[in-house]
């Protein structure tokens, strides 16, 4: 499924490409949730932060961006 691909395959490909951080968006019953992952070591990423529905956050990685999941279409 796409969820399995997003969680297991893509991070390995991102690490091989030298990508230092990435966002993964997940649907929840409350609305979309944005998860920011940063490279911890080698091909491993660690969760840096999550932005939940109802939050409006100025995220600093990979560059300054306003993240407001509640404003996104469901």
C-alpha cells in the first residue's frame, strides 16, 4: 500500500539521495497531520515534530514554511 511505501521505502531512497529532512502527511479522523523527519544517522530518520489539525506553525526545516493542516482540504 502507499502507506507502507511512504513509511519504509521512501525514507531509504531519500537518505540515498542525501535528503536531510522531509514531511509526511497522514490522514486522521481529526484531519491531516504533518510529520517532519530529519536524518539522524546514515539511512535513519527521526521524528523532529508533528503539526496537528488546528495548529498553525512556522516550521524551520527544510526552510521556513507555514504549516496549517486544518486549512488543507480533507
